[in-house]
């Protein structure tokens, strides 16, 4: 009887230890932190207006097409979703915004393997990260897949290099766009700031 | 290649020049370079002898077609290979290496 009791206590301790060990597994640290009121900080380097709830952080571990951003799935049939990102290496090489815009659209969204006849809807000069920038709104439609995308791209400068912020909003061909996502994006790039120099600025 | 084009001003700062080498023919490279707005030289090496010189073995991924494996090579002014790395270029590593090489005395 005594032996059975000892074994039961031992088993209990082992289960407790296993559970405790499981709880103690370190969580993966998120690079997203709270900054000043209403602001978020990513990777201790980028500060911007915190997107409202529902926007999920997306980031590329290495060698991707963009740095980081936020996305949400929108109501409606596939492919209803919105995503905006900050990209330190936008497609192209030109250091002037107008030239970069032309290069950018040669390859923009090529990985979607869609026939997107992108049409520029609006192009205007803006102020971004304390300097002059260029904002372009464009829309593309794929009549074969019956999908469309509206996008806004903002080109700015970080040191000597062109950087960009862009939003893509996908819809079925008969879907309606959600302007609220564009407002969130405008707050994102409009509030964007750098907390330290870029790698290239330190060379 | 686009990444190299973006970094040209930094390569200039570190007294470095960049050249692309491919087994594609001249006409293909001409149009490809124009499409990407590249301003640095692209060398057509259809026989692949430069690949042997720099240890770029034919890729095993595409059978029956002569393509180089991707490799970045940095050669100093004396013609000595100082850096070689396979795969996509690590631009930050390349820039730091060129900076160090330049600081060593303009090598």
C-alpha cells in the first residue's frame, strides 16, 4: 500500500515537472513594441502609428520582397484582403522617384502570375519622413481570374536611397474597395520615422 | 543585378567596380541589361571558361543546359580572389568587405 502511494506521488511530481517545463518554454520575441502613445516600434528601428486591431504583423525573415508590414482578411469572396508594407529595396535602381516608379511597375506584383494591366489613377508629390516623396495610386484587373487590385505606393528617401511604402487591396472583379484600409495606410507612412541610421548611412 | 546597380555609388566610394558574367549570348544580355536599366558591364561567356577560373561549376539543377551556379567573387587590384560566396549576393556583407579592403590601402 505504502509502495503504491510512493509511486503515485512520484508520478504526480513527474507530471507536474513536465507541465512546469512546458510552461517555461521561452516565447519567441516579437520585434513589434509599443512606442509613444498610439505609436508602435518595429525592430527598435522604425516608428509609426499603431494600426488598429485586426491588422496582423507580416515580416520576411530574409531575402524577401519587402521588410515588414500588416495585413487583414476582408469580408467577401477570395481574394478579399489588404496588406501594406515598408520596403527598403523597392524594385528598380533609379534614385529619382519618377524613374523609379517606371522601373517599379515593370516587376510589381509579378509573383502573382496574373495579367494585371496596371493603370495609374493618381500621382502626386507628398511629404514623407521629413522629405519630399511621390505617391501613386494604381489599379489592375485580371479578366481571366476575375480579380482586381488597387494599390498605393509612396516613394521616399532614406539617406541617399529610395525606399517605399505600399498597400495592395485585392478584390473579386465585382467587389468594392475599402477606403478605410487606405486611411490606415496613410497614417502608417505619414507617421513613419527612423530611430537610428540605416546600414547604408553608416558605411 | 538590380541590387548591384543600387549599390554602384557605394562601390565607387570603395574604389570597386562590378561586372556580371553569364553564359547567355550578347544579344540576350543586351536586352536583359536594358530591361533592368543596368549601367555596369555584363560579360557574355558562352563557352564558360571564366566559370572554371572562378570555380563556378555548372548548376546541377538544370540538366543539359549550360548555366553557372551563382557566385559572387571579389578580386583585388593584384588579381587575387579575396572573397567568394555561392548563392544570392549578400549585399551588406559585400559592402562591408569592400569597405575593409579599401581601408587596407586601396587594394
